[in-house]
């Protein structure tokens, strides 16, 4: 996924990893997870799956923040896991192109995924007309805010970018940092803000055109977007400690404590927002990010994907694992304890049972996002729709703009050159029709 769930990278094994490499076993390399999160996966996925599939014992190997690098090396040598867990669609196209992933169309028909999964997400897992990946979770980036602090100061959640800037300026005068943000644990956090600027200023329609190669990234709408984002940085909206604060827990703590008023970030932060809000005795709010027009923006993102390795030792078992994850039972149990990371794109969640302690804010936000996706009223996250080299440049290059080592024009020119090269090479992820 293109984000950091928590700032740890525990190289731990859960259960017996040897089972995954024995005959009939299924191996799955996962990213970073705390011991408590590993326990949730064990209780709600591994144990019930293994009880129902004794001939395909699942073992999960926690690879931490090095998962992407280790996976690329292993896949090249043919020694990777059965279940291939990538950071998003931008990784899928190159791996499918190089023959490392198995087409999943037969399994899709067998398990009737077309009837159970939102169509747009099946489309996003395609390469050359075949399905190679299913998204584990879908997400959006928006605006969390400290509702308690807002009520105390008679502030209103902004609906337009002008309102956002007026509010942020008022916060600065009051000694409150406007945006709780940092990238000390995940440099990729930079692109959350680029994504928001591109969608809220340039707009989803222009984003769609650029992703299809119909509009260069150097066009005026994107220049205005990066200039406006840079303006927020130069005014101090992101605070003085961006490069030393973590994007996850420290940012959530900063907002919950009232040291910051807002937190532009993704729905994966719901768990931290809830826990730190409870600790501080404050109530959070969440709205779609403001836009120039006043309509909320919901950039659509996929945090991670499931595929099956071409050289999988047990492809049928791997498919059974993926199919099990895409169930109302897993949706309910995992979302009840780990909000934001397991928003599995099921068509029908009417039978899902959620724990009573799940915040209504999370449930309502997911309903709003689902409706926006169903209506085609969504934007585009860079980590989902840009090809890998272009996305990597965006993450690093925006810092050059912020630190006055590059200009908006130079940044966008290099971004466009990288995109055009990867598009020609067939590495741009699928872009669903609007």
C-alpha cells in the first residue's frame, strides 16, 4: 500500500511458516503489523481459513516495511509467495507484463467475484483485458478535524479551498498548526497532499484525461494545483516538524490533542483517530476534501492488492485464501477492530456484522465513499493510478518544490516525461471509464 499503517517494521512470523512451503501449504507475505494486528489476522483469517481448508494450510510471513523490495527480488527469481500482496495497481501492470502473475479470470468465474465485488475495482485489477489483481481495501483521502476544538472556536468545516485557507490562517494566528502531518515514517505521505491538490484544484476530469494520455501533466490546471499546494507549505500550514513527525500515530495525536486543527490524510487513519481522540477526550470529524467549486472531493485509492504468482506452489489454495478474504465475515471482524485497512470492496455489505464500539463516523464515511464510487463521482489517488517510476518521482520531487530546489514547472515537466515513457511501455494502470 502507498502509506504507513504504523511506524514499525517487525520481522516476525505468525504461526508456523514452514507449513506454507510444505506440500499443500499456502504462503502469503504481509507488510508491517503490530503484534496486536497480527493477532487479529490470526484469529479472523488464518485460523478459520485453515479450519475450513486443512489441505491448504495458510501461513503469513510478516516482512515489515521491506516487503515491496523483498517481493520484487523474490518474484524475479521465482521464489516468492503464493499470494502476492502488492502496494497497489501501479505494481500489478509491470509484474503482469513480465509474466510473474497468473490471470485470475477462471477463479473469478468459479467464485463469482463479478457478482460480489464492485465492478470498478475488478476493472482496476486488469491488464490487457485480463484480471490479475483484486484490491484488499479501498480508501480515500479527505480532511479529519478536531470537532471539539472547532466548536470551542466557532470554526466550521471548510467546503471550498478559500474557506480552507481562511480557516488555516486563523489557526496560525491562534497558535494552532493547521495540518497535522509528517513523513518521518513514510516518505510516501508526501503524495497524499499532491493527490488532494491535483483533485481539488485541477479536478477529477482533468486527472482522468491526463491518466489516459489525453492531457499533459504540464497543463495549466496542474500548474495551478502544485502552486497552490506549495503556497500551503510556504505559509506554514504543515507545521515546523513535518520531516520529524510520523504520518500515523504522531499526526493523529497532534490533531486529537488540539495542537493541530485538521489532518489531511486517508481513511486508513480511522483507528488512530479513534484511539487518540479517546485518550485526549476530544471528538473527531471527517469531510471530503474541499474543492474550488465547493463540492467535496473523494480521490479513490487502493491500498494494496492480491494476486497469485505464476510459479505458485498451490495456486488453487491461494485463490481460496483470496476468496475467503472477500467475505462479509472477514469484512466485519477486521473492520470492527482495524478500521480503514480492511474496507474490502464488496457490492453488498448488508449482512456484515460490525462491533458496537465502531465509531459511527467510520461507518458513515464508508457509506458516503461507496455511494460516490457507485455514482462515478470520485477522483484519483496518485499511488493507485500512476505507474511506479512516475509515482516514485512525484514523492521525491515535490519535496524539491517545497524546499525551493525546483520549480513547479520543472517538477511537472519531469513528471510528464516519466509518465509518457511508462505509458509507452504499457506500465500505466487501468483507468475505469467515468
